[in-house]
């Protein structure tokens, strides 16, 4: 059943030098066997139990014919089952293909076909989507059911998680190498088809080291993981490094204030990551009580840019929480730069400097470093974190690595101290009346208005301006604001060509499960 020919790279290291994701969990279990590792719903595993479940699950998967090089897709919400499957596949040398559960069946089917996945892992809630997608001319022949955070019953006709864990098949000797492919993660950009970033064990583990050092991930942490594990930020910046160090991990599939705030209070959570949209939702919740969050010591944000005014509100209302801004993209596993706690107020809005194992520049179209202090260029990287390339896509791989640097597609400035500030994605720059406008600059200005809860600035087609700067705003509950007031405020503080020509008020902004604003959907809704 395996796709051996799809795994690139020579097998260089002998077993005695093994350093793979499967080794990471095993070594933590040897160091901290009795320490709580996973808490998810009613399930609790120590590190010894977690490692044992992964071993037994890997043996059961091997009994199904899943072995080294097999591409296995996973369409599931966060759970202990997801965590165990992630490490079991790595231990076998199989390749994980995590899939965004917000996609439609046709979009899921494209990934299944493109990745060549013949095995699809899912849960009860997503069974219908999984079957519908697999039926659309894909290679899927086997289904595996995994348990969810809440009690659930195995889906009919699927190999069940518990049954696989009871398999009497012996786990084969490890043949996995650090240079082997660990995962193919499909990007969720606005292009016509998603790209599958190929990441090796080696790339992901080098990235873990950067996370541990720069984000100060410790064994003493009690970490809450609520953003989707199919997304590399939660999976590989937080969950993976936490297992590497031996933290205790609470896993939930419900990133809502009504679920998160009680969990933080009940378990005395010390470490929590969320995109700005989730932090904003927590701050606005009637359940928010700083005294009940007294154990929280480390707060992380990323996936999109934290508005400066919201960051200041967080620092004011949770003064004991040290904040980190983590920036990157799927192709670099995904962490590339970091702004630490000491610089949050000194360098507001910056994504910081390159992390331990990354070299980062901001360059012009000729690959020359831009001048510090305001010149805009593209962020490029070199790092052992980086992907091998895009799966079955040589053209886009060549473009991404042009000039022997990885091109992020993000536009930024760099200051005299080397701190980088993302201005916008190339595709989100607004060309209005012949002038370039960075949507983020306009958003930061509008966030200064006290009535604004969230804002997204986009360009919409316009007969006069070609693109009209448009602000889509969510107001704080009970607050009022008019479009004329927004325009007047911006005109008072910004160049006129940057100011919104149109203001739209809405109840919510479209986001993906990772909390990232979907500006493409906004443009389609209001074009």
C-alpha cells in the first residue's frame, strides 16, 4: 500500500543516530514517564501511556499495510486521537497529510488526489465530509476512525482507533531517517490550487529547537492547544515542541471564549497561543476575569498581525502575561521570526527578528537589502526549517526558491536595529489611483477608534480609483460609529489617498479555523 517512490532524499544516517519525530516522544516518555502528557475531554495519558498508545497504534496501522512512505490524509478536529495518530504515522515513516476541515468536499478531494492518499483518517463529526470527498475520483481505499474530545461512536465501515491499538501485529524495526518526508501540508492561499509543502523530520525538529529557545517552551508549562492541529502553527510551533520538552498538554477542539476561559481557570493553564481574533474574543467576553486567569504566564499570538491597540489592551488587562509574536509560514515549518516580551511595547507591530535557526532579509526586486527605516521589500529566508519544495509542482518550487532564498510573499520594512515589520501580503496591497496602500496601515489607524472591535481593509473595484480602499468594521457591543466619522478620523491622521473611500459595518468577519481573516471572501462578498 505504500508510496515509497514519493519519498525524496537518500537514507544516510544509521539507526544508532536516529533523530525523528517518533524518537522525540519516546525520549520524553523515558525522562518523564509518570508526568501527565495529554488531557482531552475525559481522556488523560501520562507520557508512558501516550508512548505506549502510539506504539500499539503504529503496530495496528502496520497490520493494515500502512508502512514507510505511505501518504495518509487526516481530516479531523483536535483530539487525543489526532495526537496519537500524528506520532504513530511518524514512527512508521508514513507521511501525514493534514486537511483543513472547513474545506468543501471538492476541495478536500483535490488534496486527496494530489497527495495520492489511499488512507483517510477522520472522526465521527467529519465522516460525511470525508466519504463525500473520497468518492470524487480519489485513490482512497481505507478509512480510519479516531475518537473525539467528546464521547463518540466509531463510524460504520471504518477501522476503529481502539481496535487498531489492540492489534497483535508486531511493530517493525524502525527504518525512518531524519531526512525522510514527515508531512505534506497544503497551503490555504488565494491561488487557484493549494500547494503541498514537503517537510522532513529534520526540518520540523530544527524548527522545534528554535521554538523551544526563542518561545521559551519548558517542561513546566501547562499548555492549552485549541487552534486546529491540522494547521502547522498549533501542531508544530506549540504541540510538538511541548511534547519534545515534556509539557502537559490540554487539547480541545472548541476555540470559543465559553470553552477556553473556564479551561484556563480550571487547569491553571500557564501557556496559550491564539491568533489576534481569538484574543479579541476573549477580551470582549463577559466571562473574562483577569483574577481567574492568574496562572497564565505566557501568551503567544500569530497567524495574522496583532493590532497595536489590542496588544496594548492585552498588556493592560493581563499585566502578568508575557507576550510573544511569532511569524512565519507553512513552508518554513512554520516559525521564522519572533518579537519577544521585552519588545512588545518598544516595537509595537513588529514581527521581530529571525529565530535561532533562520537567516532572514528584506530585499528589493533585485535581491538587494532594502534601506532601513521605511523602504518596502519582500521577506526572504534561509533555514534548515525550510521545506524540500512543493509536492508535484516544480514550477512553483523554482519560483519560491529563486536566487537561492525562500521568497515568503510578505512585504515588510526593517529598522536600524534589524526589527522587521510586515506591511502586507503582496496580494493584499491596494492599488488606488496609481498609489500603493498597505491595508495594515489603514487598519491600525481605525483600531484607534474606541468603538471598533475588529476591522479588515480591502480594495474593491472602482471606476475612478481602480481599487477603492474599503474598511469592513465590527463594532464593540453597545457602541456606535458612522462611516463619515471613520473617514474623517483617517483624513485627519493619514494621507488622503490612504483613507477609506467606503465603510461597511458587519456583525462578524470571515475567518478560517485558525482565526486568520479571509480577505478573499470579503472581496467576493462586497465586490
